[in-house]
C-alpha cells in the first residue's frame, strides 16, 4: 500500500488528526515535494505513517533519501550543552567577611576614638557625674538653709501678710 492508496481510504484531515502531522506536510509527502520539508522531518513523518497505518512506505522513503542525497544538503543536528547556572544567593565568604569587618570597626572605634568623648558616652561614668551633681546640690541647699540667710531674709522682708479674706495666701 502506498501513500496514494492511504489517501483514497482516508482524508488528509483524518490522517492529520490521528498522526498529528500537519495537513500541508501530508500534501508535500503525497506530491513528493521534499524541498519544502527538512530531511529529518520527512523521515520522521514517513515512520509515523508506517507505524500508525501499518503500511510499507519504503518506496517513498527511498525517493526522499535519493532527493536529499542528490541535493547534497548535509543537515546536521547540533546539540547544545546544558547550561550550568551559577548559584544565586550569598556566598559563605559574605558570612565571614561581614562579622570580621564589624569586629575591626568596633575595635578601631574603642581604641582610636577621642578618649574625652568616649568617657562621656560610657554609662559607667554616670555614677561619677551623679555624685558630683548631688554634692553641688547639697552644698547649695545647705547655704540656703543656714541661719544667717534665714535671719537676713526675715529682716529684709518689710511686708507683713494680712489675714484678710482678700489675701491669696492661706497659712
């Protein structure tokens, strides 16, 4: 059985649906128009038709092979090598370098920074500053409460508070 006999029994549309070969490619095979299809596809289409319809298309295969040999077009198939993708993300070196840099920056800050500014920033120096401010405050309070200051303040007061109801101060 040849391709022509197959086409008499079945339409190109039914052959196309069963084999998944485009109708125009079936027409090219029927008309022996091998120039419109590449060699690999032509041989593949012939193999599919032979398998699906259990027919012998060796004559068509020989005609196609003779056409491509005469044409002298050696088509080669190139296979690409798989592309190795690089890892995306942070490397191990980042996790090592960042802490080392932070440690060095901290060491430099504490050893090379101006000592007067550093002493004012450190929290354990607060106790000394609290002691100095409390001693100054207690000295001022002691001076204000001394008997001399109280007596002189009473002598300087000339105003005597009234017990009037209009007075704003209540004793």
